[in-house]
């Protein structure tokens, strides 16, 4: 079988991810629904030894596993707890290349930035964060040589993460200074910004600033040091600059700064995770879930942006491109799902509401249009709509994605989003049941096993694929 043509790594990776999550969701419930043991069924599809090895062929400025079959297979073997020495070597070569790479590289006559999530260094950093999480959460699954190699890889990742982070932050600072010097009138460029194509800086999550910053904010306490923390004020100011642009555009985010030529010719702005407001919402959720960062730096205008941006996603986020993640409906639902937690579990400091506009205060306090319930209900409705898109349904409203079963454009990604939604719903039900039993203060009143189950479900979520998200430092 041509393994890469059908983007099978991503499909198997999503199945392996689902397999580990099903154990937490409750196999009993899954069996009742599907009349089979899903974990066993998926296990038959995902056979450890069936993942082939590829010769590592990293292209210049392209060290992300999303763009490399060899590194993608390494990440897949990690998910299946079957890594070997070749995987350690692959990661070492990729990190070594990433640390040495220039800020931009030439491709078809253009200077291309090498730090984005989809193909660049932020994608590799996210993979290293995933590796750490896998070793911690799947310890019992690794055996023999795989267990030894996994420990070596974890050590390597611990060492590489701060180095790679600094390697990404440094050119971000320099590119921004250069941009401000050459074009001081430019609106929206903060003190950290990365080059995308020539003099354009992309703002979207897959190719630009919002995605790179989201990965950097997913770094756990313990992997960051004071040298990284000293970039926090600049990161916060950059988020504020993006929010001001989004507010000025009534909740829409342009593709790039300066404006990408074809962007202004569109009848309406793009609303998708790769280009547009959903990427900024994902970043604002990542910033809130990093409690260390949010307690000090979250700003009222970020909440204003969530208010406006989530309405634009709800109004315009049902895309004819289908149900996928990168430019599809499930990708647009995902930030709303994450923002649900930020409001429901009060990760955004409540005192900031005082600095918000009367409209936002009203939305939050009276109209309930900026609450966990509002965000979750919209996310679920959007995910529900995915079931009407091709190839689920032959509805004329939606076109067939280029890769209809893949992780980033097709069913595999939609399935990952649905699993995350099911886990989120289960956390809500636990709290709701506790409340109905009269346990009004969950942390104080509920039994330890109830709180433990809540935490287990919360941490079983894996976050947006390729973003290295981790919910374990998120204290409830
Ligand atoms: Zn896309």
C-alpha cells in the first residue's frame, strides 16, 4: 500500500489516539452504543509492527512531523508504545537540523519562514511535548527495549525543549523588530512575530503567529526557565496587538500582516483555523489554560476578542469545505470547546471583567452569551453539522475535501474533535451530578474518587492535533 498517498499515518494516529481515550471514556458505554468492544476493534486495525520505517528526508526549514513521513511514523510508534533506536535517531537529527536552520529558506523564488506549526519548528516542538506526555501517561504500555528507548527519548526531549523554544523565540523578536523598522505605520505587529512568505507575517494557527504562540504557551511548568519567561511580556503584548486588529475588524482576523493581496479581494474574510479568527481563539484558550501566564498577563481586551470572535465563528464558521480540522467545521468548533473550559472552570481571572465593555459584561452576566454553556452548545452544534458533510453524506452544500479521510482535512480529524467533545461533556456531567447531590463546592464537598474521575477525564483530552497540548497543569 502507498502509505503516504492516502495520509494513512494521520488516520492510524487518530485511531491510536481514540483507542487510548476510549479506555477513559468507559468501554462499557462504548460497547453498549456500538455493540462491540471498540478498543479491541481499533486494536486490530492499529497493529504495532505494521508501521513501516521511512528514510529520514527532512527538507530545509521543514522539521515538523506533520510534513515528514519518517517523523510522522516515529510519532505514531510513540502513540503505540513501540519506539526503537531509529526513532530516537530521527528526533535527534530533526532537532539538530531545526536548531541550525536559518530564519528563512528559499522556495520557488520566495523566502519562506521556518517556524510555523504545520511544517516548521513549532510543529517539532509540539511533537516533543506530545512525546513527554505519552511517556508519562502510557508508562505501563511500553515494554522491553521500547521502555528503555522511551526513557532516553524523554530525557532527550527534556533537554531539547528549552533549546528549541529559545531558537523559535529569538528570530520572532528579530523579525518583528525588522518589520517595525521597515514599516513603522503597520497595524497589528507585536514585539514577537514570525516571517511566513517574503515580507508577510501569517496570523493563522497552522502557518502563523497564533499557532506558534499557542504551542509556546503549552509548555509545562518545569520545561520553562527564566530565560523563556522573560519573553512573557512580549508574548502578551503580541497577543494584545492581534486582539486589537481582530476587534477593529469586528471579530475577524486578516490572513497576514501586511494584508495578503488576495485576502482583500474575497467577498468575506476567511474563518478557519489555518487562516482567520479561530486560530486567535485557540491561542486565547491556550493562554488562559496556562495558569502561570494567565494570572499575570490576561487582559480585558482578550475577553472582548473572545466575545466578538466566537460570534463570527458561530455566524460564519460552517464552511462549504467540509467537516475537517485545518479548514473545516470541526476545526472551527475546537477553539469553542477549549474556551468552554476557560469560562466554566474560571481559568480567566474574573476581576478582568471590570475592564471590559458594558456589552461584554452584559453578555457574561445577563444574556449568558459568553459562558461555558454558550460556547459548549455552539461547539456541539457545529460538530453535529459535520455529520452532514461529505463523505459522511452526499450533501450538495458541502464539497468533498481533497483528502476526505485524513487527519487535517477529513474524517480522522473530525473523529478526534468528537472524542474531545465527549470527554468534555463527561466532565460537565460529573460536576452537574455533584451539584444535584448538594455538593455545591466541588473541590470541598465532593468525594476524592469523584474528583479523581473528573481529573482523569479532563486529562484524557489530547488537544488539537499537532499543537502539543497538555491539560495536566490545569488545576481544578
Ligand atoms: Zn487549511
